[in-house]
C-alpha cells in the first residue's frame, strides 16, 4: 500500500540480534522477534520519558535555590576577568 511514511528494513544480526536476545531473556513469554522489537522500542520510549520527567522534576525542585546568593551584576564582574 502506498504511503508517505518511511519504512525501515532491519536484519536480526549483530547488535540488534544481541539486543533482541537480551529482550527475550527479559520477556520470555514473547516468542516472535518482531513483537520483541516492538516491546523493546516501547521500553526505550518509556525510559526516555522517565528521564525527561526526572530532569524536569529536579529543575523544579531546585529552581530559585540560589536566589539572593549573588549580588546584582556579579556575573558581569566575573566575566571582566575572563580572557577573550
């Protein structure tokens, strides 16, 4: 069927084969390698989303923690000592 979306061809060799083997050990109930690939990509997406959420939470928790520590214009004074 015609599509404007990209198609991907991957071969179950090398690093991908190793990753699928590891996924097979993690999810032994999934026997089909294509289903394992989809499960592995979903797990990767969840990990990325989790990392982004953790970073955002850390920024929120520490935002303003150093307010009032530096005098107004201190950054500009420090930069005067930096070489060009």
